[in-house]
C-alpha cells in the first residue's frame, strides 16, 4: 500500500482477527515460523504463538485455516491480462490448461485435432466473417508435422479469417482469408512476414509489427485484454493459483492513457481478489514516440495509484522468443532450425527510450530472451548510471533465460535484478536441449543457482498466459529442473524450495520496490497470504506443484479458489 494508505498508527479500536493455522511460513528470518497471525486494518499486527497474537487485546478468532498452511502472498512479477482474456477465447495448446472455473481445458496433440477444433468453432457460427481467434498453439511440439501454414488453415475455412496466436505471444499463423482481408501479399516489406519458397506469404507472422498487419485478429486479443470481464477472470485465476499480486507487463497506459481508469473501476473493488500492478509497455508497436512526453505521462499515471492498483514502471521488448527462433542469439546462434531473430527495438534506440524514464526514477524491465540482448541491456544500464546515478533503480532483465555467469556478475555490480522464466524448463526444456540451443546451453537455461551465487536478486515467473499462472509450478521447475521426457536439465542450477519461495515472495516484492510492504508475514506489512493444503518447505520437492491451493488473503480478506 502506498504511504497515504498505510497511515502512521494502528487504531486499537479497529477489529482484530486472529487466524490460527497448521503452520505459517513467514519468510521473516528472525521469526521464520508461526502458529497464528493477527490482522488489523488490513495489516499484520503480529505473527507468532496463538497467545502472542491474542495478547494485543480484543479480537475474533477465525479458524478456517486451522488445518492449512499460510505463506507470504505469492507475487507474479511478470504476467499479463492475456491470462484473463484467453479465459473467454478458445484454447488450442499442447498441454492441458487450467480454466477460470477451476476445471481443465485438454491439450491438442495433432494437427488433425487442431483443425477439427477450428471446424467446430466455425460451424458454431455459420456464415460469420468475424475473425476466429484461438490461442496457445506452438508448432515446435509437432516434430512429425511440417510447419503450420495458411494452407492447413484454409482446409477449415476459405471465407472466415482465422488467427492462431502462438503460445509464446510472438508469432501467429493466419489463413488466406486473413491475408486477403488485410492485403498481406508478396510485396509486404514488414519484417517478420514468413514466405513459401515461391515468395508468397505462408501465413506465419513473426513479432508484433508483422502480426499487426492482420490487425482484425490482433484487435480481438487487444480488446479482450482490457475488457472488465478479462480483469475479473484474471483476479479469480489469481485466487485459484494462490497469487496475491500480479504485475501486468503489457499495460497500455502510454498509448491509451484512458485505459487505467477502466482498470481502477474493476480492481479497486474490495471484492476483487488480487492486487495488480501495471508495467506499461514501450516500443512494441511501430511508430514515432516522444519518450520525454511518455515519461511525463507515466509520472502522472502514478498519481492515481491506489492500494489495489499501481503503476510499476515500463517494459521494453528487445527481441522475440527462443522456441520461435526469433530471439537474438549470440555466437554460435541456434543449434538447429532457421534463425529468424528480430530486434523489436533497434539497438541504437534502447538508450534513447530508457533515459527519460530512468532520469525520472521510473523502474525499467527489458525483455531479453536471447543472450545477445542481455549484453545490450547491461551496457545501457551502465551508461544510464554513469550519466545519471540512481543507487536503487532495480532495473531488471526480464526472462533472463540464457544469462551467463559473467553477465550475472556485471548485473550484480550494477544493482540489476533478474526475473527468471523457470517454466521454460518444463514447457520447452526438451526442445531447447534438442532443437534451439543444444545440450550445454540448455543446462544453464533459467540459471537461478548462478544468479544466487553471483549475488543477483531474482524472481521466478510464468509470463502468463504464455505458460499458465501459478507460482507453485514456477517454484517446482526451479527446484527440480525436470522436463516432460524425464530429463534433469542442469542439475547444478537447482535451488532449494526455501530459496524458490523467497523468489516468488520477498524477492519479487523487492524487484517491484515493494519489499517494505509485501513479501513476508511480519508486523506492519500487508496481510497478504497464500493459503495452501501443505507446507511447500516440507513436502517432497517433486510434489511442490501438486500442493492444493485453498485460495488467498488480500489485506486480511479471504478469497477462496473456484472449485
């Protein structure tokens, strides 16, 4: 909560609720375990024995968690409202996926199943010419199939435009009807329009500028992302997965400054089951921008921050995705496959974009999937700090997938953070080992142990909806480093469950400049808890992701998961 919401003194007359639990993992090194927590005015009054919590005066006992386990509220420092948007759009991904109602959408494991699903959706709206948009697809899993093209999708419909959004959110595949609607032809000059051997577009669109050519399909997703129902669905998914705070890294405030007000209408409701932060995206869409003006606009947006919805800073996207072969890789490049690496922002523009925000004390997170982009961002931060010193910037490498030990050492000296995409170990680990980067580099993928050893503060994230929201799963990946084939991908990069829990609580809060308010269960901090069916520090590490989630507590208010 911001300073104006925290106040300076507790009101002894305010109602106090004491929550006993089977155990409470506080994350506070001076008081690591408790058996109860007292809450007053939305904050932790005490954590300790039941007697200690009751000693603060008049109180009510709420024993709903008596057989459950409380941890500090888990924080997703890199998610998207896409997770809520795709709750109402058809899912066509490889892995089974949780739904907002607590159920599961089954994965699709063949092109024939994909096309059959698309035919069902077309048949459900006969005669419609509105774009059919589906999400979650990734061709890299279909080893025995050729790359999906417009010709496959034309088997479904030659009249209704189809837009298949890839799981990595960096590519889409469209049919001929979509190409024709937007006049995407062999004469297209936009980078990222993939082509058949004859030079004609084959329906695959790489990165935002190319996807924007099929604007009617992308518009469906963009409108859904900022729809109030998508925000409400996102909040329920957070409760389902035990996430108390999510930082959205595609917030539209710099290009659509009226959108944050719509978010406030939904999120500021006391019944909304999560806290959201907006990290406004910069420089994804093509066009000319006045970055000084944009930085001033972001400072103004901060003035409307509330207890439940805040402005986190900005995000800059430098490159694409490794599994999409669009990330910028340093020597020797990709292991197999064609290098389609794209600079989403020209390297010589990164400083010009970042500097106005840095000078105004705005935290900057930069999307760096390939290792080539990480060097560029580190170099830029060094230049920023030389020209305008800021000792507590916490600028962050987002995804940080192939960061080397040498890069981590430089990041530590500059006070940078890493947000590590540990879910890649499960969802694409085998593909990275066999196809994209090869065995040796795959063993250093998502190198949390190296980050810890070199002194870089790091969090772990899902990039929802690229992978499903859920901090227990990102912890499980970082702790076990197991792939679907059963391979241990880099055993020396495993971390302990305790360190992983710290990464999704206190260290995530630190990365967001919020560690004074969130991240541990201790006197004075917000009463945000994740409520679990078992102790994540006591179960077998392989059972981490299977721990039942009861729900969350936000500012002392319980929110149950959907069942």
